[in-house]
């Protein structure tokens, strides 16, 4: 195969490929539209959330079992793309996480299709996504992969491990070692380069599709990740469809060969490549008063092993677990059968603290036995030293051969009868008896010493063996605990919407973890945990996941939204318009239809943001709240023109947003321009209120405008309730909204206040 130098791949990545994709940015190609439609229809979570945005008007082709054959519909749509209508406006207001998932799956589908075309002989020039993948790969690889047999091997679609989309990691590793003759270190470099290149290529394509379909985000991250032992699992084998005869439909590609593992070298000579059982990726919240939406799409759900994902922000964790009943992630760890990471941790705790630790440190444990034996050995050694000393003294003393005592000795012996010190030398016979007794005592002590020393050695060896095992278990236990975290954020749940104590939410129906808006950019760690067969086992479940992060304006997916620009008189807060129009009947039908099924709890989120500023295409609170003394200009006409200019007029804005999601959420927000306000009120002490809450007039003015809008909104909702609901249901709705409004406080930045009723 012809050599393409590394510099050429760099050129393709930087210049040609963005241009090639740029040609498709204006309009989705028929192939991509067909892939997208296929992806949405075959994915339950996508179909439920954004299926209504796709309308197919072509002929239906069905399999023998009655199921729609989307492979055939793909071909129809490629020939006749007008059969498919895609409503971008609907997609633009849908969940950004769901839209990202659809785009990622489409990008993977597109990559698999281009690899198949390449396998059938198509040139790389006609396959822009695959070409981009190759370009990033060869830029990331060392020079020795850029030429010769290594280069040819990686470009060979028959055996290249980076082009096998439907096989496990272990099979791809086998290809690299056997067909490519790659050494372990070469394999490590290859799969690390693949992790970089596949994520870059798929993420960029995903973002392009996201923008084409109406998505909007300032920060966009899309990551493929995998953990486990690199083998097949039951969950992944279920990812494709069988017909009624048990034959595989072509269906959507599993693309498991495109999910990258983190790898490491193990063994004494670092000659064995292993995949990591736990993988972690770092992301950051966006800040800037925008929500941060993290979306999860797990591939290869295994009913025998509970999928486990840990999200950590700061020192707190948001654990997510695979649900046995829904096959989706949820903060609820309940799992009635099979292996869970918590079970593995509990088994490890049992083995570590209740078994090994007891062997070491219980009352009768090895530590106590060893200390007792060491103490006994020390006592024996002390006794031996004493006996040896006594025996040595006997050998140093003079002795006589006759039984006759000298005169001095007789005198001293006589003195001992009066309890004086006995210092007379014994006779030779007595002396022999004394030596023989002490010698036998020493012999016994030496025997006891040897026996006790052997006991100490045996106990030490056993203690060290158990201690090594205990420390290994303890390290693993602490590692697992660290991975899971010890400060899990508590939550409440309402119909699948989990709300954590800090306001973060997780929606089981969209798989979105949403961090509420603030000004801080904070680190988020996302950990994917594969489940081992047991805590000592080398085998562990293979799990793959796509995770994405986007920023989102609060209430971007509202079911109703209206923006008012400059509808209030200068320094006034009386609102004389209406909130709803005749075209909003569809919204009312949905709202009151949901209320008929089940009374919706109602909540208000009411803000006065003071001076606004444009940021990320929306008007937000200006954190500086810097005021101007007046509008620019020297004459009244110039000042009037300045006031009516976009720079100032666009900041005098109010928004009313209503969202139906298990509850009816009502959000009203107002901002002012930066010119000092002359707000006053005949029935409301503005000065006193400003002083009490340390607010400016512009902040108070924005609060009062929000209050005026929400009062009007409440009137119109009550009036429409009587049209769409029975008397009893309407009364319940009115009571619910009045009670919620009565409890509501208004917000200015981080200050909450209760506004008095204003008559004027």
C-alpha cells in the first residue's frame, strides 16, 4: 500500500478534512438523514424523547415477524430523502443530552458504514470521517508506525485492529500481536493512539450533527469510554436484533471496537497488556450562570452485573446504578439479583476485616500469640543468662581436696549459725552436686529456648503471610471505597426525577445529570466501574459508555416561553399586556391534560436580576451591577436615541417560561439597562426596602416587574383552568397555584425576599 507520510496526515487533519466536513454542514446528506432516523427509531430512549421530530412518509418494509426493516428503509431514504421530514425546531427545544446521544450514535453508525465501504474497496478520499480517524491516529503514533509493514498492517481493513468494529478488545489485541507482530509496548502505543483519535473524530462529527440539528452549546464534550477485562459479555451480545428464526438482522452496528480502553503493562518484565477495570474522565462545569448537563448512554447492559457510574464534584459524589427493571441508570442502588459493586465491596470487607483482621488482631489472633511467644522467649533468655552466670561463678571459686576445714573456715561456718553471711566453701562432693543441677537446668532452658524460638519463627512466618494478604486486601478495599466515595449526596425522588440536596437533578427518562447554574467552573470526575466476578478475580464485566457534557440556559427546554422586551414604561412596573395568545391552546391542552391524569405540584422560580448584560447569546445578570448616570448624548434627542438603541433596549427584558416535567415549573425573570433608576412608589417604601436588603433601585425595579408578570400569568392560568377542566379539577388547580404562589420568595442573585402586595 502506498506510503502516506506523517506530515500529510497532519495536513489532512488541519486543512482538508475540516473543509470536507464543511461542505456537509449546510445540509444533512441523505445517508446521514437515513442513519439518524434509523438510530432514533431503534433506540427506545431516543424514540420516546425526540421521535416526534421525525416523520416518515415512505413505504414500510417489514420482516417476516412483522417488525419494520429499517435497513431497507435506509436504502429508500438514500434514494428518496424527501420521504423523511426532520423538525429542527422540535429538536432545538428537546433535551440536549438526548440530542447529543442521537448524534453520537449516528456518527458511530456513519463510521461503521465508511469502514465497511473501505473494506469493500472504496478510497479514503470518499470517506471523510474514516480519513479523519486515520489522520488523528497517525499523528498520535510514533514514527515507526508511519512506514513499512506496520503502516501497511494498520491500513489493511482485513486485519487492522483499529478497523474491527464488531469484535472485543482481546480479539483486536490478538490481531495486533499475531498478524502485526506487535510487542506489548507497541500494542500499548497503538491502543492509546486509538483512544485519542477515535474520540477526536467521533466527538467532532457528533458536534457537527448536533449543531446542524439545531443544538446550541458553548461547551461541548463527547467521550467514548470502556472498562473491563476486554472480553465479550452477555450484555454486549444482546445489542443486536434477532428475527423470529433466530437469525441476526443487520440492524445497528454494535461498534464495540470503537470504544477505547485505557491500558497498562503488567508482569515482571512488563510484557502483558491489560485493560483497566475502572476508568475515569475529567470534565468541567461551564459556570456563567448556565446549567451543566451531563448525559449518559450505557452500551451492553448486563442483567447479571449492575452497571455502576460515580460522578464526583468537589468532595461529594452522585452515584448512578443500572436499574434491573428499566435498564437505565438511576441513583437508586436497588438490584435484586446478580453482582453489584457494593456486594463486591461488602465481600471484600468480610474477607478483610472479619476474616484476615481477626486472624491477626483478635484476642487469640496471631499478633497476640506472637507477642506472647516473644515474651516467653525473652524470659527464657533471661533465665539462661542467670543460670550461666551462676555456673560461671562456681568455676571461678577455689576448692580443696581434703574434708578438713581450715581454722578460718570453721570460724566463718560457726558465724552462719547466728544468721550471718555464709561464705564457707563447700566440699568437693557438694560442689559437684551444685554444678550438675545448674547444668541440667541449663539443658532444660536451652531446649525450651529452641522450642519457643521455633514457635516464634513459625508464628512470624504465618503472621507475615496473613499480614501481606491483609494489607493487599486493605489497599484494595480503600481503593474501592475511594472510587465509590464516602460522601454520597442525598436525594429525593418524584416519578423518576431525582433531586439531590444541592439542587442537582437526575432524570431517569433522559439520563441527564444536571448541575444548577452558578458562576463557578468546577471539576467533574466521571468514573465507570466494571464489575469483577469477585474481589480477587481477574475477570470482570465489560462495560462501555458514551458520556457527554453541554452547557444549557436554565429552562431552555420549556414547554412555553415568551420574551418581553421594553414593555414597561421608564422606572415603572405596571404590566398592561397579556401573557398567552390564541395560538397557545396546544400548550393548555397538554398542561391541563396532564393535570387531569394526576394533579401536578406547582413551583415558582421568580428572579429580579437587576442590570443585565449579553453573554452566550442570552441576557444574564451583570455581576458588577455597574450603573450609568444617564444615557449617552448631549441633547434629549441623542439620549432618547441611545435609550432606544439595541445596546440599552435589549437589556430591558423579561422572560416567562413554563415547563411540565412531573411538576409545573414557572420561571419569571426580569433585567434592566444600566442607567440609574428613579423608581418610586406611593404605597411601597422603596428606600426602606433597598436599605433592608442592600439592593439598588434597578434590582428592586426588576423584582417588581417580575411580580407584575407573575400576577398576570396567574390570572390567565386560572381563567383557562375553568375552560379546560371540570369545576372540581379547576378548583384543585387554583388551590395548588395559589398555595404555591403564597409560599414563593423572589431572588436577587443569592438574596431571597418576600415582596409585599403592591396596589399601584
